[in-house]
C-alpha cells in the first residue's frame, strides 16, 4: 500500500462523488428535457394534441430497469467501500480510545496514556473504542470516520495518516455540558519520532543520561540517597571526595569527568572504599557519546527522578472538567485549592473539610466518597495512577 494515501477518506469520497455525481447528472438531464418540452410543446405551437399513445412496453421496461440498476450500483459501491472501513489491515497499530465526560483518553499497548492520539505516519491505525459513561461519538473528519462509543460495547475504526501533522478529533454525539470540550487531535509523527515518544516513560522528567542509566541497569546497585550497601550513591558528584584504593594503595581523590570515565570503563582500577569490587566494566555497550551524557548527568547532580504531576493532570484530561483560573466548570476549579475549605456531602451528611493532601488523595481515588456541594457526582476514580503519581499530582494541585 502506498504509505502516502488516506485510504478511508479515498474510499468514502469515491462513493460520495459517485452518488452525488450521478444524482446531479439525472437532475440536470431531467430538468433540461423538461424545460425543452415546455418550450417545444407550448400551447401556442400545438393547440391540439398531436398523438394518442397508450403504452410502450420497451420504454416502460427501460425506465424501470435503468433507475433500479443505478440505485443498485450506488448500494453496491457504497457497501464494498463500507467493508473497506471495517476491514482493518493486518499490520495495523492498535490504540485504545475511551470516551468519558468530557475528554478522550488514549491508551497504548505498553501502558502509555495520553489525551492526544500520537501515531506513526503512513501506518494503519486501529482505534479500539469504548465509553465509561454515556454515548460519545469518535469523529475524525480528515479520515471520514465516525463511530459511536457506547458503555459496555467495544467497537473500532481504522485510518492511516498520509502526512505528518495534526488531525482533529471531535465528539459527535451530544453528551452533556462539556460536550464541546471533547476536542483533541491526532498527532502523526515520523516513525523515528513516534518511536521516541512511545518508548519514553511518560511521567518521568526526561534526561538522556538518566535514561541510559535506567536502560543499562545502573540503578539496580546505585541509589540516590545512599541506601544501597553495595555501590556508591549518585547525587551531586562534581568535586565530591572519595577514598579509593588502587592495588592496595589508598588515596583520596576529587571526582571529575576523567575519574567517572575510568570508573565506568575500568571500574577495577580505582575502587571506592567500603564497597565490594563487583561493578562490571562497560565497553562497547556504551558509545563515547552516551558515556559523555552519563558523565554530565552524574557530575551535574543526578537526582531521584521526579514525576511530572502537571503532565499527568494534562494527559489524563482533568482539565476538561476542572479549570485552573477559578471559573466554574463541571468540576470545582483547581485555583487556590490548597487554601480552600470544601463543603461536601458524605452519605447524605453535609461536612466542611479543609482541602489538604489527604482530602485530595481521597478525591482522586474515591471521588464519590465526599461529593463537593453544587457539583454532580460524575468524577471517575483515578485507578490508573500509582501512589507516587497521585502524590505528584497532589503536590501540583496544592500549588495552584
Ligand atoms: Cu462526548 Cu459529546
């Protein structure tokens, strides 16, 4: 298949042009003949009827058969192209899309989630559709695909992006006050860029050196806080002192790039005191360029990876119901959350609760435990988050 085509749009457009074109042709033909007859056989020209015909079998067969064939051809053409919309190419890349009040969430095979649909360009994409609450409708005009999402029903659409860029996604089924907010995009990326996006840990702040160390397994032995008994800790290493021994000769050095290079390429040369000599030397598996990235990261102060709470808030669609500027939407605004007292209903009883980390944790994990006065109880429980992620989110929320 030519990677630079938009097969679903081509199929639908062909059918549309065929039906619209043949309708137009018939309309024009009938109208022209009608006007011509009106002029030609006007009363002033033919005061008396010129003929008296009671039937013509061949004519009647022709005008019954021809329209039937035309209509059947429309059906056949439409049907075969509809099948094209339902038959997904075998090498399609699958993404799960969930409609909910009022945002779309996309989930990938490796567990990544986002609320924009990131896809590789030129590859067939199968979007598995479902809904958590009410009817929504997944609509991508650029690919002429639209399909309802129904709670408890799994269905799908497929498409293929012909070029790198942004394609609109709408909800095309009125689903409540936030319906108009269910707008997002599909971002078609080049294969390499998509690969990079797909394999990034979504919630960690990225650093190339750190990424490499995760992949190489360094963090299996080294800790950031000194809790590991088998290997020296990371942290701000630039200029830090270490007592090392080299074939029994002890000395104190200050850590610099050269030392780290040696410690990775030939760790048995300078051993840090009080740690067993178990670090394997790393040779070809780390390129010079990668080694530089790792050394820079270690010197500049490696830290415990931070989870990006703001990113989680954005990517999980929280902002489609909660504003950050104090305006009232479907859910309470995030603005000034940390300084607020929340009036809630718990089991029918009214309570006033100071908003703090505990309260927010409950609000995310079991949103229907305490329902904020004046808002509908529609928030889905945030079961997709790990405890660390919930903490990162709360930290951000309390800052707003
Ligand atoms: Cu969802 Cu309209």
